[in-house]
């Protein structure tokens, strides 16, 4: 049944906790879902503007994923967070606490932290070997280093000639992964149902990744992992899953490979 945790700010929350196999590779994921009492949102309440406003807030104010499920009277919104636990690196107590803390407000650890302070060493050959073993991947990989972010570029197999860029940065105690999917010039033409399909409904059916619209109108996919104890497996697995899912979404929306 649901469990409680002795973490400041979350004492009155209840969570369902389970281990699941990742859909893409079979890796072990720890999945925590908030056991909320949810009132269904009727279709008449769920306007396009309401969804966008809610997603703008979720982008800035939350670290968890939000997903929707269809029910008899409309839609229910749920909250969860996931993390790889099947890598070579030991999953420690700080990782588990960090997973639960994603349900609290961000900002408790909002000090600036340089990427080099928590990112493991990334070597091209090791990345390629890891992805080939776990995902039968035969693409190419590149890194661009910037002042406060790291850009990981996954170029998929040559037949598809597609790629995706993942921005890696630090956010409130977490390694933050973000991938752009479509800008406002595309998103502004979405119907309410298409926006739901590309974000909250989609989030129910993918691992690790949460799709939503940023306050600037850009549709993005994002993922988090506690910065403390971040290992090579967790970093590359999370970034690659995000790249695959974001590229798939980009292709379904507009086919052009802009990001």
C-alpha cells in the first residue's frame, strides 16, 4: 500500500513505490507516484488556455512529472518521478531521498554549482559502447561544452539521418536534462486535444521524460536526476532516453529535424 516518508515538507504526502523495467531497454527503474485524491477535470473545464497556464507553472515550480489519464468524467492529473537504479553505480540513500524531494518545491538547493563538480567523466568511446550494449545503437555522439551547460548531441543511425540535442545543467540540487521539440510558431496551432496528446497523455506512456510547454511557448521534454551521486550510467541513460523520445515527438509533430 501507499507509504509515507520522513522528509521535510512531504510528511503528509502518501506515495506508491515500485520497481519497473524500462520500456526501451529493460533497465530497472524506481518509480514513485503520489497517492493523491484526484477530482476529475471535465472536458469543459480543460480549455487550451487552462492547460498552457498550468504547464507554464509546472515548468517553473515543479520537478516531478505530470501525466493525465482518461476517466469516465474527463481527465485525472497524476504526479510521479522515476530514476534508473539498474546501473553499475550504487544507488545510495541520497539518490532515494532526492527522488522523493522532486515532489516538493524546487529551490532548497538553489546555489550555483558548476557542472564539473557533479558530472562524471564523459568519454565518446565509453558512451558508444554503453549505448550499443543497452540499446543496440549504431549512431554517433558529440559533446559541446558551454559556460553553464553541457550539450549532448545524439546522431541516430545514418538511414534516418536524425539527431537530437540535450542540454544538461544544474537545477536546485538536480542534474537537469532538457530537449526542445517545437517552438511557439508550431505549438500555437495545436488544438486542445493535440496539446494533451503531446504532453500529459504522452507522459503516461514514456519512461523518465515529461513533456510540457515552457512559459516561452516552446514544447520541451525534460528529466531530472539527483546531482549528488550521479553516475555515468544514469547520465547517459537519461540523456539518451530523452533524446529518443523528444526526436520521436518532433518527427510526429512536424517531421523537420530542427533540434
